[in-house]
C-alpha cells in the first residue's frame, strides 16, 4: 500500500481515530500508539515519515519520547499539547519538534501542516545548489552540511532550512510570518514563537563565528549579516 506513513501517538482513542480518518482520506498510511514506550517501539519497527506526538502520555511523556527519537532520527514531529502555554511549546521545539498544535485542534489544519513539513523535508529533485559562503560560514545544501569557523555544525532539518533561507538572502529583513511561509510552508495564524526558538538555536551555533550573526529588527523580524 502506497502513501507516506504517519505515526499518531495519543492516549485518547477518539483523537487517534480522528487523525487516522483525516490522514487516510488524504492518502497517508497511519499507525497509532497510546503510550510513550509504544510510540518508540512503533517508530523503531516501522520508521514513519512523520510523527504526531501528544505531550501528555503514560509511560513516557512526549518530551522524553521526542528527546529519545531525536538522539537517533530526524523524523519530523508535530507535538500536541492540551495546555496553551508558551513554555510547553518552547521546550518541545528546543527538544527538536518541528511544529506544535494546541488541543482542541482542527484536523484539517493538522493534515495541512503535516503536508507542508513533509514537502519541505523531501530532497529537491536533481537540482544541486551551490554552497553558500559568508565570512567563516559555509552551507552546502547538496550535502546538507554547515561549518562555522572551519568546524562542522550539526543542525536539525528546520534549523538548516532557516539558516539557508537567511544566508541566501543575507542583509534582507524577513518578517516571522514570511519565514514561516518559506521555511515551514504555511501561515502560523499569528503563533510565530517557533521562529524565535529556532533563531535562538541558530545563534548558539553561530556564536563561534567572527562576523556572521542573525540580527533582530525590532517590530519586524530577522536578517543575517556578515562583516
């Protein structure tokens, strides 16, 4: 059976079945798990293309599952949280989640976000891009490699895409909304905190650079500059 595989992890049966129905209607294959340990078993036995991961799970919570997955995989993760608190979302994003939705959520929006993330995760079709060099920063899109001051830097998929977008347009100011559209592939309905978190992570990686940095343009967004 064709179609990309989605692993839905939630301890509520109605949520799992709702997600299954909407994903399968769009041609995806779906497997489910209702606990943290079961999620890790499913991900290991049949690696999915994307995981929808609830934050509050028995056995291991979503944070621990995300941390464990990220130690060995870059599989895209959309985290679900029942609490509309920034700290939950920020911690999830810092652990490596690609996106989050707050319950209750619109299943059509979940599928749209999953499609956008999967589309961005696919390698470009036979279109090698030339490396980008700015000061002591080097980005090789074809090899998906980054070096700063001659040292290799390991970036997660969205961090790489965000850095590449900023570097390819260095000096240009991006609003958070435009970065969401270009890097994540959708509008975030005003919830732009995910951009701030990913920029903060990139700044840590660029700290060793002698002249390349991401500047905040107050009230507007971000730009990458190189002295």
